[in-house]
C-alpha cells in the first residue's frame, strides 16, 4: 500500500514536471519564431506604408485633374 502511494506521487510529480517543460518549450518556440521572422513584419509594414501613400496620391491626383 505504501509503495502504491509512493508510485502514484512519483507519477504525479513526473506529470507536473512534464507539463511545465512542455509549457516552457512552447514559450521558447514562439519567441524563436518571432525572432526569425522579424524581417517579414518590417517588410509588411513598409509595403502597407507605401500602399497608403500611393492611395493618398491617387486621391490627390484625382481631385487636381478633375
């Protein structure tokens, strides 16, 4: 009976440790992802700014040329 309790506690401790390790690995994975693809966000930001500028330019030219 004491062995059953000890083995249950050991399994429970192992499960808790595994869950913590899985959560840590998940956090590390997402931070690595954001670091690897930071250049993509910079490029997207640049594209959206350029598209916004061109849209404003089209509206401005439309008003002037009418």
